[in-house]
């Protein structure tokens, strides 16, 4: 028998990202792991309402999502990065293996949180992490994962099978 531990946040692990928005000429960064995918053309970024970055995102109506890998994890907490601007003007972390430029389409409000529902304007990937078909190779990219209950980072990268290949 499984034990019911009540209403717990247990949908982990999730990828660790650094969300970026411009504040005039300078970027602002926030480490965020409560992110998700909606349908096939929207992503979600969930931010505590008091964060400084929220009003910058609303001002520009855009943000960047920078994937954290093991290489940049030690830097991720510092929130200081070399950056370049993407085509839509969001800050892209130079050392991040993959970054997504997003346009804010909607904001879903819950108590003390604003979840930004975004469309995807562009996806910037280090070429070494693209396979022959031009698809992102997460086997080499290895995003770092996060889980809230014990506040730890987890590793990714190992392939355990092709999807839909486990049928008898
Ligand atoms: C691993 C990790 C994951 C985090 N995930 C989120 C998140 O999903 N949403 C959020 O609002 N804050 C998250 N935070 C907290 C923010 O990164 C942190 O509070 C913020 O950078 C402080 O910004 P402020 O000074 O504007 O409040 C996370 C922090 C860590 C260390």
C-alpha cells in the first residue's frame, strides 16, 4: 500500500533554468525550476509575484529561458553571466547550452505567484548538441534537474530506451 502524504508538490524532477529579462541595457536573471510545457506551442514559467524580474518581463512582454547544464550549475546561483541579445532582444547566456526566447501571451495568477504562459520566438542551441537531423541531443546536453522536497540537483543524460519500444 502506498501512503497518501496529502497535497504535496511531487511532480519532480524538473529542469533547472535561468530566466532572463532586460532592465534597460542590463540583464536580470532568476533561477527557476517551476517550468513546464503546454500543448505543442506554449511553455510556462512560474514566478513568485514579489520577484524583481516580474515587472521587467511584463514591461517587455518577453523573457528568455536558459537551460542549466552541469558546466554552468556552479555559476547558476550567482546570477552573473556573459550574455548576448537574441533576435527579439532577450538576454541569452553565452555559456548556456540552450536558450529559448519567449513572448508572453498570458499570465495565470495564483496566490502569490504569476505563471507566464509564453509562445516560442526562437531556440538557440550550441551546435555540438544538435544531431544529424538537426534535433537537440539531450544525451550530450544533459540538463540539470531539480527537486523541491529535499532541495537537490539531479543528473540526466542516460538513454534507457526509445519511446514506445517497451511493448511486448
Ligand atoms: C533551484 C532553485 C529553483 C528555484 N525555482 C524557482 C521558481 O520556480 N520560481 C520562483 O519564483 N523562484 C524560484 N527560485 C528562487 C529564485 O531563484 C530566487 O528567489 C530569486 O532569484 C530571488 O530574486 P528576488 O531577489 O527578485 O526575489 C528557485 C531557486 C533555486 C535555488
